[in-house]
């Protein structure tokens, strides 16, 4: 007896589901690569230190720029993942389910990191200041929190529009204009650097500064079938990889090197344009390259697969914790091995050690009572 055949609508729905799953299944691996990129950015920030050879400093700047895809891809994945479940468009239940997992770690880690500075200055205002303007790398949580808050309304509005491609292009133009305007007006080329004007700081962590990536996640879900076909095209993927490395090279030359030489050199329209225009190009090219690799290559249950999968599963906790372990490992390397950041071995040691310790800490913390709120 023959099985009943599927009609066109059912077959199309199955194809759509399969295409979306092609992005869902490797998502933890992609997150693992992204958290490695975040740690690399902070490790490579040592390129601004004195005493390094020019080749080492320039290599670190290139690595820093090459890894700038990490946060944008995290945001694209957030838009994609939140759009999978229509229940996330119901604001009140969505907020009850999700916001506590953003607010609790933000407050907890912000106070933790502020205590280090408080220990030096004994100024309690530091704790309040850091909560208001996002301490150190925790700005990302404030940004994601805003995107979660607007998601129910934004997603319903987006779904009701006919020309989604034009909407996403406009969102990227708004994002680029916003970031460029704040860079020029407040002369803060690295808007997340401590000591920059407070208004510029808020401009950098406002959801508008990354709205193109978030809507890009909506668009990726909506056009998953076309994306899967493109990601299986070797010429397209090769072009994506080429654009990623080319954009990183140009980014390093126009933005990274001037930034490393001081605000006086970096405060030019050229560096601002490089940051605003090249980061989206680099990030989208990296997204194509990384996703296509995991969709078309089968790892099996290798050590690499398990490591990337664990890094992806605990990426949020690692993001919050890794700066603490970068400080700790740096202190050990400097005191125990007498290596400074003028040596390439310093960077070859600090990156894997801080990564593994952060992963171990996040996994351990997730198993203690209430630890899930911190990882």
C-alpha cells in the first residue's frame, strides 16, 4: 500500500522547517566560535601596549579586527532564535520568562567587577555608575535587554510588512548613520572604551546601534530556504570568506592601527567610516563562512565538536566571566613565567587558558543552586 503523497503546501512547510533546522542544529557551534571571537578581541587588545615589536602589534590588531564578527552574530542569532517561537510575540509572558535571566546576571556581575575598582578607590559611586553605564564588557547585556524588550512589538510589526528586504536594508542604514553620528559628534572612535563621554556611551549601547543585525536575524529566518541553498554554493561561500578577511585587513589599516596610536590620530572621519561600514560587512561575511562550514562539514563527536558545543551552550556565562579569568591568567603568566605582552608566548598561553577556565567555571556555576541565573 502506497503512503499518501504530500500536497504542495505540506511539502513546502516541511522544506521550510528543514531549512530552519539547518540553522538551529549548528547554532551552539556557531555560538562557540563567537565566544572565542569575544575572548580573542579582549586578548588582542594588548596590541596598544608599548614594548611590542611592530609585526606582533599589527598581527594582534588584525586578529582583533578579524574577530569583530562575534557580537553582531550573537545579535543576529538572537533575532533568529526569538522569531522561531510565535509565543515570544506576547509581551507579558515573554518578559516573565526571559528578562530575569538578563537582569540578575547583569546586576550581579556588574557589582562584582565594580568591586575591584571600589577596592582601589573606596568610592561607592563607582558601583552605581557602572550599573547605569554598563561596566566594562557588560554593555552587551544592556543591549540585548533592550532588544528583548522591543522584540514582541518589533516582530509583530515586521511580520505585517510586505517588503522585508527593504526594511532590513533601511535598518542597517539607520544603524550605520546612528553609529557614525555619535562617533563624529562625541569624538569617541572606540565608544566602549572607559572614560568616553557618557552620552557617547549610551549611544553605543542603545538598541539602534545594532538594530540592523537584529532584524537581519528575522530576515534569515524568513528566507532560510534561500540561505541554505546559497550556503551550499562553494563560490558564494568562498566569496564570503574572502570578504571577511579583506574587510578585516582594511578595518585593521583604517581603524585598528589609528586606534592603537591614540585618540588624536584616530579621531578622523576615515576611522569612523571604517568602523560603521566595515563591521556589518565583516560580520555578515563571517556569518556566511561559519554557518556554511558547520552545515556542510560533519564533525562527528570529535573533541573539537564537544569543545565548541560546550562553549556555545555556556557562551553567556563565559561572556560574563572571561574577563575575570583573563586578569587571573595574565597575573600568573607575568609573575610565574615572567612573560609580558611584548612576547608572542604570552598571547599563546593566555587565550587557551582563560578560555578553558571560563568554560569550567561556567559549567560548575550552572550546577549550583540558582546558578542558572548566572550562566
